[in-house]
């Protein structure tokens, strides 16, 4: 169940893939990275600020597999954020295989709308921050 803020909402994999890493950092909180191979192209998706992680490293996931639960408010998995949100990103290539660092990941970010269809009427708003990194 989720409350009205979105904390606790289901966070789903964007496509079939394999969970490659899950870990915690101060500002990203609980986070999960998933490798995808879509029509022969490799991508990595990331889900940050989770209040709960519900998958394991090495686990195969399908599109819409439950990855975890949304956090993003203080006390829901990290210490930097102040409002509930899913921090979703998608990048070319396989982080933790073909490249490693967050800077390398950031350099490969794409607009997720290029490769996935966003739910039309889910939580309140989508904020495109691709251009602000
Ligand atoms: Zn965020």
C-alpha cells in the first residue's frame, strides 16, 4: 500500500533484465541497477531512494517485476531527499560491466521516454531532469 505522498508505492522494472547491483549511498539511498538487452541494444536502468528493495543481485526480472517500494522522504532510505519520488534513470551500456563509475553512467544517460512508455496516469507528476544533470 502507499500513502498519499507516494511513499510505499510499487516501483517496477522498466523492462526484462537482470539485477546487477543493489546498495545504499547517503544521497541516493537504497538503489537498484538493472541490465537490459533490448533489440540487441544494452541499457542500464537505475531506481534510487527506495524505502525497500525487494530483489536480489543476479535476479532475472520481467517488465513490471516489483523492484521495491518508493521512498525519497527523510527516513525512507536516504538522508538527502526531502520529498517522495522515484529517481529513475536509463543509460546506454552496462554499468558494472562495461564501465563502472557514476560519472561514466551519467555521461551515458538518455531520456527514458526514448525507450519506455511511461504510465499515463500514475502518481502526480513526471519531472524530466535529464537536461539538468
Ligand atoms: Zn532523486
